[in-house]
């Protein structure tokens, strides 16, 4: 598994697919997703051995004491495997 912090076009599309798998992304466009990534302090992705995005989370933080984590998600096929 590989952790990423920067998202190219490929991973943005895969992030949209993750949202749809979770039942939350039917109305999210690529443009919405890109803006969402740009407006959060920290975005973290998890890639499998084929370099496909299988997990994602984002956080807002003051970088001293607190962080608010949102959208923690993991592809269904990796759940229950101690990945999260």
C-alpha cells in the first residue's frame, strides 16, 4: 500500500468512484471534487499495489492542537483486512 497527498486527474476520478461506492457521490462532479481537494488542509489517499485509489480521508486543522477528519472511506473490497 502507498500513501499519497497529491491528487492527479486519475486519482480525482477514482475518488469520485469511491464516493459513489459509499452511496454519497451521485451528485458530485469532477470539478466539485477538485475544489474540495484544494480547499482542505490535508488530503490523504491510499493506493493498492496496482496504484489504484482504495482509500481516502481529508482533514481541516490548525496544525497545533486539533484536526477535524471527514470523508474517511475505504473501498468495500478492502474492508475487514486491517487496512483502515
